C-alpha cells in the first residue's frame, strides 16, 4: 500500500512516517517501478506498534526498538519487557498525578486568598519563607 493509504489507516500523516524512516526507526519500504513507497502488512504493523507506544508516552527510540523486536518475531519478549516498563510508567504517572493534585490545591488556596484581598507576593512566597524561618 502507498504511504497516504498507510497514514490514513494509522491515523497519522505521511510526513510522520517519512520522519520515522529518515531517523532509521523503521526500515525504508520497497519501491514500485515508478519509485512510490510500497508498504507491506508487516510494515504497517510495525509502524502501528511504534505509534501506539508513543501514544502511551514511551520515548521514540524505545518505542522503535520494541517495534523492531516484535517485527523480528520476538513479540513474546516485547510483551515481557512491556510488563516491566508499564509498571514503571504507572509509578511515574502516580507521582505526576500527586504533584498535579498538590499544585491544584495550592492554586485553589491562592485563588481563594486573592478573592479576599490578600497580596500575591505574601501568598506565593509564604511557604518558602516559613520553611526558611524554621530552619534558622
């Protein structure tokens, strides 16, 4: 299949697919007589996995390596590796969620204090100054 058809099937753009090829993340496909790229079903599956892993926030190089391993017939090994990687990603996500919740609480507090007329400087620096004063 041609690159435009592949891109449409995968929900991406021909530009993105060419980018993966230029970076050496996926091999260049075969060419037709008129030099059009011609992608096989295996090419499509490899790029589909790469895109799917990227959508799950895996680094591009790591996603490409895993897609390459699977394309080489080592999908069982990829599955095992993904179990560990997913567990790590979920721990990172839990930390980020907790950080975002803390930030939301601080912003809600700031918003409430601003509504009752408190000055921004006092509110924003208060926590750091309190910690510094207790350290002295």
